[in-house]
């Protein structure tokens, strides 16, 4: 299921209301957002931080409403056969709501990027230059089954001076409707426009398409979800897109690895939370340590319910009680988001790097090694948004890297790459001061 799969509201049966002009409705939403963003652009840090605390308090106060709405989404998801990893992404409980609210409070404690001087100088002719960070304006988000993203996007947009328009999809429709209502009411309680956070879920796929075509009103669009969703947005949008990517994430255990360190890193990367883009999907093991490492690692993974999709060498080393199947090229290319892991024994670092170059989605890769030269080469040659050395891939996360929340993890190379926090939701403006200067 993708967020673009939703009822077409332009068709009507006898006795139903007249068709809705979805493009006009989304344009009206975007116009309100643009107007609200101009007002927010003049707000100081104290105003924005107070609003973030108000959002956090409102979410906690509305916990019962949010959990009840989320239960409706989860019930629909189970009925439709949604995968366990996606159900986990969708689920909200009181503890998760508290964590989401705490993330907003952590955002409030971070420096305000707006107005930061990126660089400045005085030219020989006396002109005084500054390049400063300014808000994007209106940020559009299209994402799947992740109600926490609704809050993260709203908080990041508010702190960075932007309005946000959300398309969260049918899978989380009930949760998102309540969350957006709670956030808008909290903003208005702080004398800020509720239009700073709006949803277009009511208009289904056609609404998403209209958002993609709202160039001039929407300044940037961020898709966050599966490969099909992201490809669709990149292909169809006339609004500039920051492309986030799926997480076909690799962990490479080098011949010099401390295996006592490698085992908990691997287990954390694969099983700590499986339905997320920074979870490990492929394990590569140097042949020099495969005999010692793989039987133990596979047994530990089996205890956690992980199915191994292994090459011939892996299958030969796997304990009899492990759930192991023969890997195919499809496995090397797959972001499982489940308790599945592709495993391959490689001859050396060269072969590991070649495998990653061939199959990686450019998200996150990790090397476990005690060899400084091997780690430096891995870091230099792996072309991904994040590279971990002796650390779990689960750290590719805005909160874990001290950015507060994140609006997504960019796998492109222009403007933003990796976890996108506050600074990545700003652009820059050149300010030039003169004293009657004219160009000769």
C-alpha cells in the first residue's frame, strides 16, 4: 500500500454531492499555508519555542483521543494484511506519544537556524555581505503509515519558520486527522495560525497529485516511504523534491573485527526495530572470520526470529536449528522491513565494497573492524548518506545525531543529504549593505 492509493473523490453516485474540485481545494490549502508562513517568518525564537512546548503538552493531553483513532487504523491495517513491520510503524501508544512530545521539547532546546550567518565579508569597495539562513516557506510531505512523522514534520517546520502541508495516507488517516486537529488548536492557543499545519488526506490520490503540481505555492516536497511512492513523486512533481530513499542497509564484518563487538552491533542493527529504514538488511562477512562468526551470529539471530537468506557458504555454516534459505539477487536488492536478513561471505574488503556499490540504496552502511586503513578506505569509497564505523546503523536518525527530530533521510546529493533536521529545512539569502554604491 502507498499513500497514493486512495479513493478517487471525483466520481459520484446518484444522490451524492457534486464532484469536488480537488485542485482548487489543495490550492486553497497551499494559499493559506503560504500566508501563514509569512507570519511565522517574523516570529522570534521565544515565540516558536513556546509553541513547540504547547504542541507537546496538547499531544499528551489528547493521548486517549489519539490512541483510540490509532486503534482504528491498526484494525484496518490488520484486516488488509499489512506487514508486521509496517504495523509497528503505524502503532501509537501512550509511551510513544510521550516520546513524540519529548522530541518536540528537545527541538525547542535547539538553536534556531533562522538568521544564522553562514558567511560574511566586507569587499574592498566597502560593500558588506552576509549570507543568512531563511525559511523555505511551505514544505509539503507525502509519507506512509507513520503518524509520528506528522508530529516530527510539524515541529521541524515550526522551528525552522515554515508551514507544512501533510499527505499521510489512508493507512494512518484516523490518527493523522486527530493529530493535525490537536496541533492546529495548540498553535492557535499561542496566537499562531492553525494553517501552519494542514492535511490534504481527505482528497486522496488526486490531492497528492495536486500537491505535487502546486509549484509557486509549495516550495519543496519531501516524499518519505517505499520505493514506489518516492519514484512516483520524483516523476510526477513539478514542485522541487528532496528525494529520500529506501534503506537497503549493509553491515560488513571485516577480517580484523572484534567479534565480541560485532555481534551486539549486528543484533541491534537488525532486530532493535525492524520496520525502519536504518535497520540492517544485508550482512557481509569476510571469509577469514566467517567460520567463527557466522554460526554464533546466525544462532543469535535465529533466537530473535530472523530468517537468513544466505549464499552457499552461509548455508554451510548455519546451525541446523536456524531458519535459512538460499539467497537470490532479489534478496541482495530487498529492503525487508521484517525479520529477514540477507547474508553473504566475501573474499575481502574489495568484494564487500563491490557488493555495496551494486546493491546499496545509498542510505547507511557500517563496517566492523580494528584496521584503521580498512575503515578509512570503507568511509572513502562507500557512496552513502551515512557510514558507521564500529557502530549500529540504527544511529542514522535525526534524534540520535542531535538534530532533534528529522523530516526524512535524504539519499540525494543536492542541498541536503542524510538525516534532515532544522538546517536542512532552510535556504539562504544574500544581504548586501552599501552606502550609495553603484557598479562601475
